[in-house]
C-alpha cells in the first residue's frame, strides 16, 4: 500500500493495516512449515526488520477538519 502524504518520500513499504508481525508470522508458519521452512518468531522478526516494512496507518493520511 502506498501512502501519499507523510510517507511519500519514505523508503518503507507499507502493508495493509490489518496485518502485523504476529499475523504475518502465523501466515508464514501455515504456508511454509509443511515445506520444511521453520523459524522462531524472533528470527522471523529479525529477518523482516531490515526489509523496511511498516503497516499503513490511515490516520496520517486523513485531513483534519
């Protein structure tokens, strides 16, 4: 998801606000555990951190009245 105000010049990639690290980790386990890929939550977060992924917060893009 691309934000158009405060993060316009950001190098972050923004994901849907319904996602978070824990939900993404659960999806990772569901999709890849059967294929032999396993990682602890802390390892998963350590790998994700340098990817510059953030979760979109629409309040920053809403104009105040």
